[in-house]
C-alpha cells in the first residue's frame, strides 16, 4: 500500500527501555541462586511470575507484593525477597549499540523520549547504573503514572505531556503487543530486534546521520 500524501515522517523518537536499551531478566539473578535452568524456569513461572512483576510496573509497592507472595509461599521467602534485595543482579547490561544511537540522536538535536513499563521504586536504581537514562526530554514511567503498556492511556498520557501528535513520533519497543497498541493510536513504529536494524530504519527516515558522515 502506498503512503498517503498527507503522511509525514516522524520527528520524535520514543524508546522503550527494557529490552531495547537495557537487558533485564530475572533469570540472571535466579541462575545464581537455584541449582539449574529447570528450577529457574519453574520458579519464575509459578512463584515470581510475569503477572506478579507486572503489578510493580503498574504501581504496586514491592513491600506489599513481596509480603503477599511470602505468605502464600513461606518456604520460598528468601528467594522471593531476593527479587527486591538483589534486583540489580537482574540487569544484564546495555543492549549492544542502542545507547549509542540514543546519544547520536540527542547530539543532533532530535527529541528523544521514552515510555517504559518499569517500577517507580526500581527505576532510580537503574538510573544510578545507566546514566543515559537521564538523556530523555520526556520520560513516562509506568510505575509513576500507574498506567501500563500496552493499554492506550499510558500512550495518551505521553502525548499530552510531550505536546506532540502520535504521527510525529516513531515508537521503538521489543514487545509486539506494545507495538500494535502504539500503531493503533497512529504512531510510526519499529519492532526492535537489533541496534543495526534500528539504525537502518532511523537513517532511512532521515532522523539519524550515518556514521560514515560523522567520522573524521
């Protein structure tokens, strides 16, 4: 299908953070504690589940969520409490190359924003480890807003705060459901796979100057 004549290239780049800029995975922690991969998978599927973690991203306090889960699984109390006490050990480092793209966009004056599903309590801990998280002109963190992707209200909150229209933005996320939600609201989207693919897309849109042109 051809683009409509009224369509515009985006001028604002909106990042997801986990899975795009930062490699976060609770298995990194529990592989250090539990005996094998099967035990890690079972614990994260049956006890500290993705749905339980998502509640923190939506604004639930860690103390409340951990206390409730310890009451249900008292024999796993130490493992459950490690989710908070050793949370930083779930961070695998930067996703290769993406922070460099963020820095180049910022240096060239392109507005760089973020919409992230992240707990309000752990986000400052991530900021202390990854200084590039302070680069965003507009930052919407789900735990602070008590709104969460892929639901439309968090995207609408972002548009209101940034003072932009969806069609002015390209939204980058590794989660297909979040990409679909943004596209339905009119955002340009990029389903993140690698920094190389992202660089190619942003260069094609004229948002990113090719490295060869900036070298020397």
